[in-house]
C-alpha cells in the first residue's frame, strides 16, 4: 500500500444517501452489493490514484481533482478525490464527494468548498 485513502465525511454522507435511495427502489442485497463494490473500488486508490482522469470541474481551481468512476452505463457514480503526494509513490488520497453521473456537474465553488472543508478539518479550523 503506497497511498493512504481517507474518505471525508461528506463522501460518507453521499454514500449513505445513495444507498438509501437504492434500498428504497430495490433490495438490501442490491444495496449491499453496490456499497461493497464502490468501497472496493475506492480501496484501489491505494495503489494507483493517478490513473483516474482529472475532473473537468477542477480546471479553474489550480489544484487537480480526480474522478473515480464506478458502475456501468446509466448506473455510474463519480467519486471526486484529491491526491497529495509525499513522494512519487506515497501520499494521501482524499475522497471528497460521490454523486451519480447524471446529476448536474459540480460548480467550481462547490468543489472548492468540499476541498476547503477537508483542509479545515486537517488544520483544526472547523
């Protein structure tokens, strides 16, 4: 494991809301399969987080935010994450937000706010 993966509180909230939505329309087994699958996909960021493409939403931020895709066709979810490297093969990956691909794209302001929230938690400026 070269990178440490941290799921931020907003991303956990997002996963919880999505799981509730799926459960309301399907079964617990379906939710369990989806949740375990996306968590497994998030865990793969430990090995090669920079394999994920750069989010178009981050173009004007001056900081790269990457997008982890999970799912197929009309059931794809986008996980927004940032990578802070301490060396070429080590660092921290922070998962900020998870949303369905069909939702309106994040604005620069929304993405910046998610990143600022995480930064404030790290520095204790809550």
